[in-house]
C-alpha cells in the first residue's frame, strides 16, 4: 500500500512542477493555486509513506522518480531539448531507483 501512496505522491509532485511552469512566476492565478495544491498532496503522501519506509530510501525514490518523470514530461510536452546526455542521465536515475529497491 505504501508503494501506491508513494506513486501518488510522485505523480502530484510532477503535476505541481508542470503547474509551476504554467504559473509563470505566480502571475497566473489558477496554475499558481494548483502548484500549492499539488505539492501539498505530494508532501502529504510522502509523510504517510515515511511511516512505513526508511526516509533515505523513500525520499531518494520520490525525488529521483519525480526528476526523471518531469524531464520526460518536459521533453514530450513542453518542447524541452533532448540529447544523449539527458537521456543517459534519466536512465541512470531510474537505474539508481531500481538499485535502491533491489538492495534494500
């Protein structure tokens, strides 16, 4: 169950980051409000997960997966540049997350 809550937290962290992009320095009201709502849900999910998982593992997975996912979202939907080093870095983040789970 804590894995589902962690996945929900990661999803809302990504949504919060996308909303931050569209908030344009908090000059747009709706995306600005969504930043706080989405990040509130994300952090609340992380707090619940920390009852069942070690903080180092949970936070590393939350931050790493969120970073990898927002990089992919940026490439696919926000017209961000794509390069071999960027793709390799995303793959290495994912490998690190898998390694944390395998060796925990």
